C-alpha cells in the first residue's frame, strides 16, 4: 500500500523519492538550516512533505542547475523558503503557509544570482580564448594528418 502524499517519510523513503543517498541527506541537513526533519527517540528522522520538497529543490539546484552549496544558501537567504521550494515543487502542491492555507498555485520564478565581480564576463572571455586555441590546434592537426 502506498503512503499518502501528506505522510511523513523515513530517511530511506525520502532518499529514494529525492534520488540522493541517505548520507547526502544527512550532510545537507548540516549545510542548510531550512532542512530540519523531525527526530524521534534514537535519532530516527521523519521528513515532512515540505522537507522532501526542499530536498528536491536542493538536489535540483546543486546537480541540475550547477549552483554551489553557498549559492543555494545565498538563494535561500535572499529569496526565502517559498521561492526555494518552487524548484522542488513547481506546481505548488505542498503548502508552506504556517496555518496550512494553500500556497500560491503559480510561484514566482526563482532567478539564480549572478556571480559577483563580473566573473561571468571573465568566463565568456576564457571560453572565447579556449575556442580560439582549439581552432588553431585543429588547423595544426589537419596539416600534419
């Protein structure tokens, strides 16, 4: 029998749903203050639906979007838990309201912060230099072949 969408999840169930190993979930708890599952006697963790959504968001931001841990922390600090959750629950099915009221059905899109110090401009310049070097290397290799 399948669990209700509102049921709490054990760490093994949460890890399977999120697609990350259990030890990674424990590590993320130490890095992200907004991930705080309930702990029962003996330290057993139980993840609320909101916790699972936030962990899905963390996984997506770190693995799919390429943010660093500090980047996700900054995103949370600047834009809050509801916007962060929209990465893990784009349909807004899980409520993050304290009184249980429904969350907005269309969350505003989250915009990842630009790197500080003009590093994106520098990265484009480095990429252009690398592409130029590759073109020169390909030209040399085609002459020797």
